[in-house]
C-alpha cells in the first residue's frame, strides 16, 4: 500500500497537538495503530504509558504552547520540527519522527529535545 504522506503529516500534527494540549486519550484513540513503540527513554512503550506521560505533563504544565515549524514526510515516516514554550519562559526545539502502519496509524516514535540557549556562537536561529 502506498502511504498518503500529506494525510500522515496532518495526522502526526493532530496527534501531537491533541496529546500536548491535554487530551492524550483522544490522540491515542484517533491516531495510533495496534502497537505503539516508544524510543524516548523517559517514556515506557505502549499506548497507556504515552497517555500517562502526557496526562502528567498537562497536569503539571497546563500553560505550555507548541508551534509546528516544519513537517516532512517520506514513505511511512513523518518528521515534525517544533518550537515549544513552557511556563517561566523556557523554550525548546524538538524534532519528532513517527512511523505509520499500512492503515495510516502511528505505531512508532523517536524524538530529540533541546533547550533554546540564550546565546548562540554562530548567531543562527534554531529554526
């Protein structure tokens, strides 16, 4: 089956945004496949671990925001480049990668997170 990369991009954003802004149960119900493999070392494998992690995050940090800067898709993979702003002004750049199954559902996730520094030796923006 050929992947619908545009739909996968839309679904990756919707999945991440829905969970990040406080409804990880809905995100999992709508956008994940039969399995969910997690590569972030602070989150356990599986759908329930994802729900637990994002529920706790929303409880502890309800006033965070996210901007989707770039979305790239190839085959069954989607990459998101985001800008997150957390309470107290902490800002992070993230890069998330999602693998989709043949039904267009997310089944695997990798990410990298970096705090945006106050000073850059090269003067280039993070985006």
